């Protein structure tokens, strides 16, 4: 949980590490997901506070991004009732390696496009909200890699500075984690004591990850995100062939 929290704070995708750990421990899938939401939410809370303290979160932008993500997540959950994950996995088999290749070849892919103090343009705000809705749909439908995709698209498409993109990502991830956690708690699918214990390690990992991010920025975010994409691709291939 420490490693998952550390990775998640920097580049997202911590769930690709923590959820398999619960499953390998023999915990039933629904309880594994619910318990993971508890420990992840605890860690993400700390990372979000650290990013806020560093000035990486703009309240108005984060507020509307959260609303957009919740709307998208609701749509995604309903979409899951009608469309098979199979088609989304096929898309991932193409998107993931292309994204990793883009990051490997473009060393400036995660560099800030503008100074942090500059005013955001209308096009940046609109793009951010559209991304929040779109990846909210993804998170509601399938979920894995949402944090990583948020950072990449907020920088690459919305052209937000890396720090602001990372801060906004944390707020959205925290919202979706807490929302999902409430659902699992209401259905008694959370091993609370285990989740709280794992959450302590997640908190430590997220705190150190946020500290490392503040110190090294894109220099550490880029390799972490590439590793997450590789793990995600391997996981997707495994599930597709299974």
C-alpha cells in the first residue's frame, strides 16, 4: 500500500498495484475493491491536502471539474449496464502503447505550457471540464488508470501547467474514491479494519510521493507514468487473453 500510494501521488495508477495485492491475499473481488477504496481515499486525501498547500489547486476550477466528473461517472456506470468491457479493452490495447511511446519520444510532453500565475483561458477551462466528464465516464465504467489519463490529457490537451493538472487530478480522484466508498460501505463490502490499517501505509506513501513530486516535478512524473502505462498494458493484455 505504501508503494501504491507513492506512485499514485506522483503519476496516478496506484490502484494497479494495491488492488492486485488485496486479490492475491485471497480477499473476494467485491471486498477487495471496496477495501481498496477505503485505503486509497485515505491516502489521496493527504496527497490532495499537500497539493493544495503547495498552491497546485484552484478552487473554482476544481469545483466544476468535480461536478463534471460526477456527471460523467454516473453516465459511465449506466453505460456499463449496456456495453461490454471487451470493446474498451480493445481500445486500450491501442491507446496505451501509443501513449507510452509518445512520452518516451517527447521529453517535453509533461512540461508546463504556461506560468502558474497566468490566468487560464476559456478554452483551457472548457477543455478541462470536457476531460473531467469524459474520464468520469471512464472511471464509472471501468476505472483503472484514470489518474494517469487525467494528468496526461489535462497537460497535453487542456494545456494546463503540470502542477495545476496534478492538483486538479487529485481532487477528482478523491471525489470518485469517496463516492465509490460510500456505495461499498452501504452494501457492506468493506473490510474496515484492514482498510484502515492499509490506509495508514497509503497515507505515508502519498505524503512522500507528493513531497517528491514538489521537489522533482516532471522529472519524476514522466518515468512513473511510463511505468504505470506499461503495467496497465500488461494487465489489459492478460485480462483480454484470459
